[in-house]
């Protein structure tokens, strides 16, 4: 996406005229750099130097952004003066106007115009191909149908050198550096008025990324851009993405989100992850968000909020597959098909009596090897390992590790099953934060199988 040949390919399909000499150095084909024009003298029709070029204003054209006005800094008072391009005679070297300084009308930008240096330069672009955030270091301009247009951006190191004025560097050194251009046609403004172009995301593509990859992108952006990303996703993907974002970034996003939007995301998250986010909020905000959630989802989260964050109760999720002892193996598979898509953790099926007490457990391997017509009670394991809601997180992790378990059930004093603690949640809680940040982003994702085919 960010190769210079894309610029050349696009220009080949347009009516491109020769550029003025003002900013043409090092540009691909008939493309010039915005940085090449900055600081050039502005000369009026009387031959007087009246200022220095400061910026270009652009507005939407047929397919590209047309340069509609230029802005220069006056030599007299130092103020910015806006001049329409219709009053510009030439830009060969100096910028020469067709009119005298005294008759330059007061300039003002329209609602559809934006300043290149102020709105485009140094802003961030999400590079979908590279799954990273890149910065606009320079802007590429070209004459298209006799109009100067913005045709792309430079996100490479060469653009930084140009901006710093290192034109004395040898051509050999510059030629040895790769070009990193992104054609304007690949950039998708999120605001029709072009006031939010500092975030460029192909919204039709961002939802196709893995939620962990979207989380990587979100963590590099400011809060406004983070909200735009989340708002462009469907509810399920937004929730999965939010689960993968670092806790400190989660807290930042939640602070800037409307409470009803927070509630929508939490409703689609695992209850334990949603409870962790509720824990971050002030008490009055947490109460408001819970009140906006669907009653069933809010009830699951409230149940988890009763326990200490550093205990099995605080780590557990109350979503699991439970079946009565009278069920058959075929019933278990039917339940997995109907509820499995809503529950991430499906390593085990738990067998409960009439009072919801845990009496047995089957692994997925046990189910696969058993005959469909057999009763669950004949296959289940009855030697059970469990923890109480007050069991410390370190003890839960030790138990999972010692017995090589993927999850451990949490039971109350009467043996009633409250939930399960999965190995990844226990591990995440005991790993120091500095170590956890060095782990691969997807270390938590090994347990997840998404309906959309993402692993």
C-alpha cells in the first residue's frame, strides 16, 4: 500500500501537467513535495517581496484534494494572509502573485477547506498492511488537469530529512533509502468535512483484522481516534477488541466514552473481564453503567463484583457449560452447539445435581470418545478438584499448574458451582506487569475459537 509505484500508477491515469520548479526535487514522476514550497518568497505583481509561503489550503475535487488557496506570513506585521490560487501567477522558484499587495482581499477558508500543514502534516495514519501507526512526514503534490492537487503522503525517513532541511545530503545516500508513500486514494477520511483526517482507516478492512491486532492499533492512538475505531466495529468485535487492550488504556477509553456505549461493550464481554473494567470506575459511574446494561448481563457482573479482585471469585467467569446427571452424551453435544458460541471457555462440561452442586466433570476428549447414547453419569469423573471464592489467586494458579488443568471450578461452602477460573486469567493475575507486557499479544488467545474463523 505504501510504495511509490502506487503514486506513479495513479498519476498515469490522470491528466498530469508539468510541475513548477518550486518543490519538484526528489519527487516520483511529476510529483513534488510540500516541504519544497515552504518558506519560499511570495512576490506581488509589483515585484515586491511581501512574505514567505506558510501553507496550502485544499478542498475536495473530483477525485483528489485540490489546492485552493495559499497562506503566507506577511513581512510587515507577521500575520497570516490567505490568497486564492486564482491570484497566483507562477510558482517557479518564488511564488509570484498576479495582484499587488494593496488589493489582496481578506482571505477566509470555507467549511470544506483545510490547511495541509495544520491538518495533514505530522498526523497519524493506520497502516493496515503493516498493522502499525505511521506518521505523515511530507505531502505529495502534482498538477492534475491544470490544478495543483494533493495526491499522496510520505511516511518514510526521507520525508523527515526533507522537513529538517537536510538537502545537502548526497543523492546517493537518499537514493539508498526506501520510499514510503501512500496514495491519497488509499486514505479513507472518517469525517465528510475532512476535519478528522488525522486518522485514516479503511473501515471496510479494519473489522477483518484479529481483535488483538485492532487492540495493537488502538493503543497507539489518542482517545478520539480510539473511540472512532471502536465505533466502526460491530458489537461483538468491539468487545473482543476491548478485552485485548491493556488495562491502563481501557481505563482511558472508558473515561471518554458515553456510559451507554460502555454498557453496550460490556454486555458483549466475558463477565469477568467486564467486572474488571467496572472495578476501574468510580462508584457512581459503575452504578450508572450497570443500570444501562441488560439485566441478565448486569446480574452476572454484579455477582463477580462481590469478590476480591485477587481471589478465585474475582478471577472466575460465571459462564460455563453445566448439565444434569440424567443427560446423555448426545445432550452434551447439543448443549455445546447451542451455547458454545456464547461461551469462550468450553474445555470442560460440568455435571450438576438438582441443587446446582457439582458432582462430576467431563473433558471434551471424554465426550468425543464416548458413545452418543451413553449417560453422562457413566462417563464423568467424580474425583474433583475445586477452589472456593476466597482462594487466593496464587493458590489457584499453583493448582492449575500442578495438575495440568485448563480450568478449575469455583464452589461455595455447600458445593454449589459458581463459576470457573481459566488458566490464562490465573496466569495473568500473578505475572508481574513488566513481565506481562513482554509476552506476545496473543498469549491469552490460545483458548479462544471465534465463530469468524480467527484463532
